[in-house]
C-alpha cells in the first residue's frame, strides 16, 4: 500500500475487528468474565459515553504498530516475526502490571494480556500482507 496514512487506518480497523472477535470468543469461553465486569465498581458502565474510548485502543494499536513497522521493517523476517516480538514486548510487561495491580481474577488478567498480544500480532500479520 503506497499511502502510509491509509495503511495505518486500515491496519487499525483490522485490529479493531480482531479485538471484537477475540472479545466474543473469550466471553464464550469464560462467561464468568462478564459477571466479573458487571459486579466490579472499578469499571465504567457501557452506558457511560467515555466507554466509547475503549474502541480507540485497538485502532491506536494498529496505527502505532504501523509507525514502528514502517521505521523498522527491514529488521524483521516478516509481519509475523514483527507481530510476535512486538506482541511479547507489549504483553509481558503489561501482564506483570495487571496481575500485581488489579484485584481481579487471573482469567481476566490473562484475557487482557491476550488482547495486548493478539492486537499487535494481528497488526504485524496485516502489515506483512499489505506491505510485504
């Protein structure tokens, strides 16, 4: 893709879609997570307009991953290599922060970590296909 801005937006949208699919799959696999979100006072209700910002996270992840990719793409074997390495770089430290800071179930912490990893992995795979 020749236009880097368009590439970043497309990758961001792809990551958003993957994020939503992962959310559905995780809620099917672990129905207790929905109840945990609902029972906790730490999370905003979906009726709060600020909750719409949650959809910005995967888009921003895709845009920022595109920026890093465009600056470093010659250093990677491909998009999958980029996605795995950068996904671990993002997910492992955040796992430690989440696990040590939040009084939530380990399943919820692992789901957040999985979101972090999968979002960057999907961005890498998309970039490898679109830019490869």
